[in-house]
C-alpha cells in the first residue's frame, strides 16, 4: 500500500496528464476543479482509486474535498478516530 500523499498526488497528476497530454504540476493545495480543471468523472475516478486502495474515500463519506490536502485530511481524521 502506498502512502496516502503519494497515491493522491500521483493519481491526480496522471489523470490530468492523460486528459491534457502535457506535464501537470499538482501540489497539496491545487484546487482540483479550479486549478486542474478536473470534471465530475475524474473526481469519481479518484474516488474509486482511493476506495480500492484504502477501503474508504472522502467523497463516499460525504466530504467534498477540493484539494489533495483536504483529501489527506480525511484520512488523517479517520485514522486518528
């Protein structure tokens, strides 16, 4: 199992690069909708990858994360409870 940060950043970068055909820079504070222009299908794909890897994901749990940092905060909160 990869660590959460690597998986989230790499998955988002791969999706954006697949769509745009160019190298994407993804940071913890990149807004997936405004900065990276991800659409609802890409967010759903990210949700599926996270669910498969970790057994849960923020979107299914009702958290509407817009940045990788917010996705990671979900996992930090669930691992400490």
